[in-house]
C-alpha cells in the first residue's frame, strides 16, 4: 500500500506544475482557506475522509499532481464508499 503524502510533498508537486494551493483552489472552484485546512488536516493520514467536500478536494489534488495524496483516494470504488459514509 502506498504511503500518504505530507503537505510539503503536495506543495512541491504543485509548484513543479507551476501552481500552488491558492491557484489550485481557485481553478477548481474551492475556497482557498478550505483547501489549505483540508491539506493541513489530512496530509500524512492513511485513512480516507468521510466528508464529501474534503474527499473531493483531496481527489482533485491527487489528479492534478499525478499521485495519490491519500492511499486509495483515486480508486474507483472509494467514491461510492465515501458518498455512503456521509
């Protein structure tokens, strides 16, 4: 199983792509503060969040940087599991 990414690793990947948390948030329609809070809280964790918005932000971030922020966040069935948990 892959390991969760730390905040600095996520930030570095965004920077490699010419972006940052602020630009990611604005381009995906999220509040900047919400994105930074989600990353602050969930970076480094190995379990998936139950909140729909948190899950969505972390999934979108994973897609943008090309690596799973949390193990299993991009798996097909996690979307269904997360939606049921809400």
